[in-house]
């Protein structure tokens, strides 16, 4: 028993040292990210709100580890694109502004088809250009970077601006290009959060998180909800609602049930080997290093020896486990682990449990 306590204490010290060396990084998804943005006028408040909500929804699911996350990101982008094009059509209606709405429709199609690419998430651009042989400006509206076809334009005249000033309810003081800028500012929350903060500034971090979570779900040991609770509690600095983060460097296990095939040397021939129920009272698994251990007990109703043993289980390659037990009176045993949870447990549910801790306070 003293040896078991010693090994457990060493494991705890190693786990603390490992965590101390981890430089945990996060991708925040809170709508407080928008606090310093330009506040839209009332006419564009709905677009601003949809952009904020869609941005947060897309951010929280941007890892896209599960099918549902992929669906939610796509839905967020579709909601944003639909509200943006709808607002532009309401503001700039009439044949004079067909070129804006045609460009907006093409922009929305590209955005909802390529939302994982920052190049497609920039808002529609607008500029005034002067023709070579005329002082009259032309107004162009085009898709950022990706719009290489002929850019439609209209003459930016006083008559056009008069139309803009009478276009939209409650707006009578803005020229066309200023009105377009207001729509752009109202739509900016999603663009700023997803394009600039995530897919540009944190692109490498996002890619690393996606890689590590997929690796974790492919290779790490299955954990019960109780195991995940213990792991997130011990790594509470990492999982305390700061935003998206990577998987824990160590998996913890408490009261983890499993099945083992045990050999007890002191029993009569024919009774030495049998399946037994086992409980990992406390365990740790360095899943990336593919090694771990657990303090374990096995149970089997045997008349010739104690029903319950105590021992150590060692985990190799996240897939194989073996151990040694002692039942008293020199009845020592060895066993191999048959973890049925690895075959029947849903690792997607594991990920969802961890993810819930990323955004809980």
C-alpha cells in the first residue's frame, strides 16, 4: 500500500509540472468583443444584432469537430448573408442600384460556400473612381479580392445621391457611399470576429486546436462524464469559460469501471484465470506520450481467496492496459484490460462535455 501511495503522489507531482509548462491559449467568442465598435443607427440595428449573434455562434463552433458544429457554422453564415443582402436590397432598391444587389448576391453565394477561408469573408467593397476623360466620379461596389470579373459601376451624381437620401425609412441625410458604409459597419461584428480575429490573427492556433482535438478523439482513452469532470476540475485554469481551447494534456480517471482478464497464481488449476470486474479508483494518462497508470481494484467471488484485490494498472499506447494485483496471503495476480467502453463509448459525447466547460463560468 505504501508503494501505491508513493506512485500516486509522484503522478500528481508530474501532472502539476506538466500543466505548469503548458502555455494555454484561447480563442474568445464573447460578444464583449464588439463593445468598442461603431454603434449603428436604429435602421441597421437588426443587421448589427444578427451579425453579432451569427459571429458568436460561428466562433463557438469554428473547430468543426462534430457534424453539428459544421451545421451550426454554416447556418450562422447563411443567417448573416441573408440579413446583409436583405438590408442592402431594402436600402438600395430600384434599377439604379441593381449593380449593388447583383454584387451582394454573388458575395453571399461565395461566403456561404467558402466560410472557412478568410479571403471570402471580407465585406463588399465600395469606392469612387474618376473616369480618365471626365470629372464625374463613378461608384463601384465589388467583392473583396475574389471579384475579378468586370466591376459594374454607376455615375456618382447629385441625382443619384438625391435618390439615396430618400431611399430608406428614417434616413434622409446620407449620400450613397456613406449609407453603404453604414451598412458595412452594421455587418462588421461577424467579419471582425471570424475573418480578422480567428481566420487571420489566430489561424495557426485554430488549426492547432482542430488537429489536437481530432487526435485526442482518435487516440486518447475513453472517459466517462465523471472522468471528464475530474479532468476539467484539475485543469480548471484551462477549462473555465475563457473560450475555445485545446484538449487537456493529461486525462484523469476516478471510479472508472472496466473489465479485466485476471490470472491469480495462488488458486487451484482451472480457477486461476477468469474475467473480473475492475474499478480504476484513480488514474492518469498522458495521452500524447501514450502512457499512464491507475490504482485499481478487481473483484471476483472466489472461495479460496479475498474477493477484492488492490493493485496497479499501466496504460500503453492509449489502447492496451495490464496490471498487477494483491489479494492478501500472497495471492498475487496479473491481468489484461478489456475496456468495453473503448468499443461502445461515444467519444463525440466526450468532446461535447469538454466543450461545455470552455464557455461555462
